């Protein structure tokens, strides 16, 4: 108990001191867990190796109590120290109190997660921690109930792990919270949700946010009874250390044993310093409320409790409090010195280069002296101050070619590259975790290879995949019993079981969360969104969590989820969408695969499953009943990502596209051939990555004319492809005519065959566009 008291004192001193660091300008912004210290040390007592945390930015005390973070590391993150040895959670890329633990090593091997105390990488969007919690908890259920997983002891101890979720009371108003609680209650998975209730959501009182003024009261209909599934609900006072220890220990033990999820509503908490450093809570709290918060501060109440129960003497507690203050100050000093030392060294190096310029006598002496004096005058310099000063000197001497200016240019380039690594690297995995490093295996066909429908190709593929890899699980709306709406999984639930091939409710957000959490724990989920149009429901966790994960953890955490969906041309507003521009711009950090047929899709799935990266695979809706030959090596064939394929060779015009519209382009090319116009048709195959070897520009060098063809709205994926080829690949140098884009109309496609014809590029549109290009 005294150890816990020491920890809550240290955490409180950190909050107080860190706030001062922000207000004095040493840090940019601060958000802290003051007022939540006592429930978090009580919670930590139930947290075991193998368990996972999916929390939010007020969990500093829990992080310290579980050993997932240190106070010095907290300050390093506050100062944005980019050295991962000082700040291992994000390498200076995230704001304070955003923690992460590694789940994979540099060789692509999974860490012994069952022996570690784990945390999913934190995010700032409210309730964004909820979706992945479904998968983190679901994984325990699968490790317990699926015999094929029993050998993976490094990932789980028989499914005994609990997912600890923390959320502020105001954020329970988000749809994320309700969708996830419903999913957890239906699935019966080991999830412990702790709601920190301090009465406010920034300035808005609880009564204006939550029905009945209490989240636990609002959830009473979810309470588990003998007649069915549901959740357990506990209510505790945030200042009651002993009561919380008792309730948390028993409650989490029950979750661990029964896998029944539970809500722990922690009431009557306070925020001694208000919401964050961006404002003062005195603006919206009454004097009576502020007085109540001071009296019922959880740290103050634990102190009273220790004294009243003769568990400590006054002098003993004072000594602990003073030692805590001294220790936090020492941690802060060490973190600040470690952060500033290399920057100050770079300042001195820059000044040395400036002195050499002055000694040489060829540079603008006044400008150089001014820049050096200004740099030295900055009391707490940033690297941007250094690079900006160097850049201004170099720009002013752009044509000067003396040894000193050349040395400065070289140093500037070196530091630019070092800062690129610090701030702009590892959006995607590298080395053995990268899908781009999977060796290509060409597709092979037997002489008597049967012709099958596209969906039958996929059905063969998924059957083989489930048979060979016990880590693979597929789930989605209508995926299990009927085998998905297009029959790719037909009969596979009956063969492989309803754990491996599962139906879900209509909750795309929770489906994505299920896949995210399972992937974080070393499984290989294929999470399905029934139609591409419905990706809007699933986009937030994919964009905020999955796509940014490798970047924001500086490569220490991976989430190899595969999101399977289908789209492009069909019929109608809600089933013919092709919002590719929206997806590729919100999912940087994921691969986006757009296979034109199901054999290609199978090869891409194989590639992705041999790496540790997330991806979105969009199958063509109108290709499931097109005939394809069944490969002989369906299980081994890998399709390299980022490698376009020329599917029609030509001399006059290059047409670049993907997916369903390629077949319409082939019809147009056949008509143009009769007009003596030869078109080269290129399938980009993946939009992310896009043409990594710049093969499209090689086609343009031959044809000198180019048309980007796309079903998305104007300026969508067509603009992305245009930018990549014209700017990134320098394609503008080879043009004899202005480059063209041909896209869908700036609205959703109308219903019916005529609606499709007039809403998206058709054969005649393509012929007309090519004829126009040839007139220039």
C-alpha cells in the first residue's frame, strides 16, 4: 500500500511539474492523469503478464505501475525527444502520455507477448481505443477455444489474458463505445472497461452527455442475467483505494475465468489541473465544485485512509511525498539534458561552419554573422532553428563554390537526411516485415487447368489457406453460414468451423476493431466489409489506428490485418461506389490492392500473408462469375505489390487504370484498333504502393500520350495516378499532347444499366478521349 502511495505521489508530482514545463515553453502541450492516480494503481494490481491495455491519454499512473513506462520516458516524450532509447513509444512522434509496447522484433519474429505486459499504441481521437479492444479480447477467446492455436504459447497462455480498456466518461457518448460494448456483450470476450468519471467532458457536464446522468445506469439493459449474454457492471468511488482493490481484483478474476466482459464505472473522480494545458477549469466549474474536488481528491483521500487505519505515520508519508518530488525533479532534469545535449552540439557545429565561411572571406559576412548570432541567442533551440539558419545562408550563396560552402551544403544534406529518418520514415515496414520484400512466385497452370468462376477460384484459395495456416481467421457480415454474398467462403464454415469462418453483426467499426486487435496479438485476420461503399463506417479505425501505427510507434508495433471488400461497377448509388481517392489518401501506411480478377487477388493475399503489414484488398464485384483458369500453385503463387502489368501492348497511347474498368478499356482498344490507333493498356494492380520501378513512364516514352482512366470522381484516384506519373516519374518530359484523365461523374452512380453507362466511363467515352489525344 505504501508502494502504491509512493507511486501516486510521483505521478501527481509529474503532472504538476510537466504542466509548468509546458507553460514555460519547454514543451508544446500537456495532458495528464492527475485525479486518476488511485484507481489506476488499484487497477494495476489485477494486470498480469500477457494482458493488454487499450487506453487513452490519462493512463500515466497505470503505465508506471505496470512497468510499461517510466517517469523519465514520460518527460522525454513531453520534450519530443526523437531518440528511441529515451522515448521508446514513438520516437518523439506522439504527444505525451501516448504509450506503446513492441509486438515484433527487427527480424520479423513475434515478441513473447504472453510473458509481457502489453499496450496497444495510444491515439488521441476520443473513443478510438474502443474498436481494437474487441480484437484484443477476442484473441483470448480464440486462443482458448481453437485447438490449432494451443501450440502458440509465446502469444498466449491458453486465452487467460484480459484486455483492459480505459475511457473518459464523456467519451462514452461516442458511437464507438456503444458499438463495441454491444459486440463484446454478444461475443462474450474478456474485456474489462474502466470508465473514469470526473463529471465533465472538458467544460460540458455529465448530465448533458449521458442519459440518466450515469453510464452504468444507462447500461443496465446490457447487464448479464442467467437467461442470456451481456456484461457485468460494477460501480466504485474513485477515491476509495481499498474498495477499488477489492472490486477490481474479484471482477477481473471473473473476467479472466469466464470471459464475461465487464464495465467498471469509477465515479467521483477529479481533475486537479483541469482538462489540459490549453485552458483553465476555473472558467466552467463553480467555487463549490472546486472546493469539493480539493477535498475528495483521490490522493488526499488515500492519505487520510492510511492515517486513519494506522497503516502509516504522518512523518512517514511526508518523507514519501518529499522523496517523490525529488525523484520526479531528477527524472525531469535527466530527460531534458538528454534531449538538449545533441541539439546544442549541433548548434556549436553550425557556428563552426559559419566561422569557416567568415575566415574564407568569400561569403556575405554580415548575413553569416547575423544568422549565427540569432542561432546562439535561442535559449532552448530546436533542430528547425539550426536547419533554417543553414538554409538561409545556403540560399543566399547558391552559386558560391568554395570549400567552406561545400562543406556546409554537405552537412546540411546529412542533417536533412537524419531528420527525415527522425520524422518521415517507417510509414511502411522495412526488412523482413515488408510485403515488398516477399519473393515473387509466378503463377503456374497445368495443361488441363479447369476454367472456373472467379468466386470458385477464391473458394479454392481460402480453403487451402485455412488448412495450412491456423492463425488465419475470416469474419464479416454474411461471411460464415452462407459463405459471403458472393460465395468466396461457401462451405468453409462447415469445413473449418464457426471460429475460423465467422458471421458478425452489422457493425463495420467493430469488425475492423476485431481484426486490428487480433492482428496486434499475432493472428492473421481477414476482416470483411461487405461492399466498398460501406468502408466509410470502417474508415476511422483504419485511418487513425492501423494506417498510422507503424509510423507512430517508429516501427516497433505492427498490425497485419487484411481488410477484404468488393466494389466498383455494379448497379446503384449504394453498391457501385469507387471512392478510391478518399481511401488512398486516408490510408497511407496500408497497402491498397486493386486486383482485376480473382487469381490476381489470391496472389496478393499470399504476398500479404508472408509479411507483417496491413492491407485493403478490393475485389471486383462484377468479376466473380467471369471464367478463370485454376492455377496449379494457388497456395504458393505470390503477386508482387507495386508492379504494374501491361495487359495490351501498343504504340500510340498509354492508358493507365485498374479493376473493373480495364475490361471496358479492352473493348475500346479493340474498336480503336480498327481505326488504326494502337493503345497500350496498363493495370497498376496496386494503388499503394504505386509503380515502384517507374515502368509506366517507360511506356509513355514510347507512346508520348497518356490517359488515366478511373471510376472514382474527378480528381480522385485519377489525380493521384496523374501526380505519380507526371511529377514523381517525370512523365511530363515525354508528352506530345496534354495528359488526360477520364473518370466517373462528380456524383454517385445512378441505378440501372443506363445509370451505370452514363455515370461512369463507358467504351464510347474512352474511344472519344483517345481520338481527342490523337488530334493534338
